[in-house]
C-alpha cells in the first residue's frame, strides 16, 4: 500500500491531489502546515512512501519542515 503525505496550506490544492492519487490507488495523509506535517510524519513514518510538500506555508515553511523530517 503506497501512502502519500500531502502538505499544503491550500485545501483546494490538497483535495485536487488527493482525488487524483486516490483514484490511482494511493492512500493519502494530509497536513495543512509544517508543524502538522511533522506530527503526521512522526505517527506514520513507517507507511509513508512519498511526501508532496509545499514550500510557501504559514507556521513552518516547506524547507524548514523538510530539514526537520
């Protein structure tokens, strides 16, 4: 089971990517900012295959999030 973590502060963008990847058989996890992404990653790191990470986000941007992951 391939799991993708989608991290984007725009709900519309997350939904668009989620709908497309779900239709292709991927399971999806979502986060709306970098801090939430770190929490989701910590709790699911053994099943996440790919992270799609927006760079420009409030709270913790994508670059800082990536460094912490």
